[in-house]
C-alpha cells in the first residue's frame, strides 16, 4: 500500500507541472516566436525539461553543459606512498633555521610535534606497503621499503641529539663568522705565516704520573719542549716564553699526584683557557701492542662537533697547537671530539688493509678536557666566559660548545 500511495502522488505532481506550463504558454501568447532568436538552446536544455528557468539561467546552464567533463585524478597506491615518503624526508632532514628565529626558540616544542607526525606518517606508509603486497605489486613494495629504511634509520635518542637549541649556533658558510675569524688571534696561524712552538711545563715538584703525561704530550705535539718551572710565577713564565719565541704555553696542574688541570695560553696576546683534565691514561697503558715511542711525523688534526661561537674559539685554539701541514706518511691522527661539553682526545694510527677497509690502532695518550673559563689576554684581561655550574647548568640538555 505504501508504494502505491507514493506512485499516485508522483502522477499528481506530474499533472500539476504540465498544467502550470500550459498556463504560462497561454499568458505569454506569441512570445515563443520572439524568443527563438535569443534562446537557441541545445536539445539538452528545453523548456519541457526546465520549465521554471529564466533566459539567463538557461544560458548559464548551456555554458555549464558545454564544458568538457574532467575525470577525477586517481593516484595509485605507490604514488601516494612516495608522497608520504617525501613528507617524511622533509621532517627527518629539515632545513636548518636561521639563528634567533622562532624555530630555534621553540625548538623542543617543534621536536615533539615532528616526532608525533613522524610516527603517524610511518604508520600510513606501512599500511600502503601492505596494500601493495596484497595486490601483488612486489617491485613497487620493495622500492618503498628501501626508501623507508633509508629515511627512518634508527638514531639513538641521547642527550646530545636532544640538546636545547642555542642562539649562538654557527651555520655553515656564515659570512659574519668568517670575517671575525679572519681578524682573530689565530688568523696568522691558519694563514700559515708562522710555525707553532709550544712550551710545556707543570706545577712545582710534579709526581711520576704528571711527568709521564707531559712526556706523552710532547711526543704527540710537534715542536713541543718540556721545561721545569723552578718555582717561577705564571706571569714570569709568560714573559720568558715570549722572549724565547714560543707561540703557545701549556701548564699542567696536578692534585692527589694526578694531573687535573691544563692551562693553555696563546702568545703573545692571548686568549687563555683553563681546562679540567680527567680520565688520563698514558700511551704505554693504552696501546701496549701498538706503542711506537717517539715519531717525527706531524699528525693530522680533527676538530669535531664544535658548533657554537664559543666552541669555534676553543676548537681553533686547540688546533693552533699542532702544525698546519701534517705528514701523511706517518698515518697519525689526533682527534678532539666534543660531546656534551666534554672534549675527548684520542691519538690513532691508521692502516689500509685494502681499498675498502681501514684499521685503527690507538697509541695514546688518552684524556678528557672540560672548559672552566676563557680569558681575553695572556693570563690577564676580562673573562669572555666562565662556567658557573649551579647558575648555568639549569638543564641536562643545555650545552655551550
């Protein structure tokens, strides 16, 4: 009964529409002949089908129906997966923001948002990969799997990788930094205008561990000469070193019969840096099998992960101790690696087994440095930076080098 009732209503509706159209034609009279010129419509748009449209609306309908129908763009599963991989690559390897921008100031918030979006993208890519496997497109699935492995390579989440963003971080090819370094105290050394000469001394009456540590430093650093201090003050030693043509001065301090401090002074006008020394091991205890004693070959120097302005100054200061022209025949490498403001020193010798494999042999010494303060002059002048642990170390993820 319900269907029949609806059918009767539909027939009544059609009769009413036909009656309305007849009444309009009677009222218009001979207007059909006059409208033939202005309303030449296609067979698709007739008055019987659209009795309620005006002339303007019929023209608009004609224009719309005359346009070609555009089929919707259907992307394949592999294309959608590649688009997701492109987004993931932009998140995994983002462009470095300018220093002082909002991205650096709100660095931790951005990292959290990126990690959440990264997890969502990886889940979507895996689902698309399973769809390709179900449909038998194994070649496309393998390509997407290789690209996903390359992008989502597991990186350990450490304090160093999650460090707080610093406004003094130096970007690559920074013109302002290059101009400053062209006029600083180490510019003459890096322009190769002189060869470094280093004087190494210690506190009065050094013990056996400190003496062996000084010997290893003189063995590693070319043109380094050990001398006894003979109860002379630091300022007097600086004057004598300037008069004798030394370019750098190293004081090794000791406590409890072990070296615990290293004062590095760049002559003639500074700067001066004090480092705390820890985890010292001499060459004989580190590389018993590979210990080769004294060598005349100048080593290569690697300065790693000095990213801030302060770190650049400290790195250039440590690099200026060694000769600027290494002798590659000796195959020796000295590395200063900064990690969480601890500078790890290692001394290796490398050997080529074949074109692809290289073996490293540690020869020592081995020690760790921690910067305490940096002063402008040669043990006189204003302090550029001073470590105040309780005031400055407010977070475990805040580093200065």
